[in-house]
């Protein structure tokens, strides 16, 4: 009886732990997703580093990867509705912004950043 109870307890604990370990769905607002720095999104993008290689901005400023930041940008009126991203990070409407963020990367690493993988 004691052995069966222990097995049941271990299985219950495992079920609880693994319930939240699957890939998370994207969360509003819009395409942004709240993540912790140690988490990977559905595309396998790690948010551990300083630079968001997907979007070409510092990770802590990326309004496309973090729904809380996206909400803050939207609240301030800093949102490109056409491209669904912060206007201050919309390289499609403001190509000069890409150079501004690239300069931050170059100042930190002494080389050009990788091209953003998502436009």
C-alpha cells in the first residue's frame, strides 16, 4: 500500500510539473509574447542574450517579443498598426531606425549585428 501511494504521489507531481512545459501560444497584444529571459518561444528564439536577433533591437526593449512592453508602447501611442509593432522599432516605415539600433550593438560588441530574421 505504501509503495502504491508513493508511485501515485510521484506521478501526480510529474503531471503537475509537466503540465506547463509545452510550447506557449502567442499572447495578445497582437503578436507579442511575454517571456522570461530563460524561455524560448515557439520558433526556438532564446531570450537569454542581450540582443534580439529576430527583430534587431536589444532584448529588453523588444516590443515584439514581450507583450508587457507591447502594451506599454501601445499605451504611449507608439505603435505601427500597419506592421503590428512599436513605431519606434518599425524598420519598414523608418529604415533609419535599424541603423540606430545597430549602432548600439556595434558599441557593445565592436562589430555589426546580425540582420534581423523577422521583418
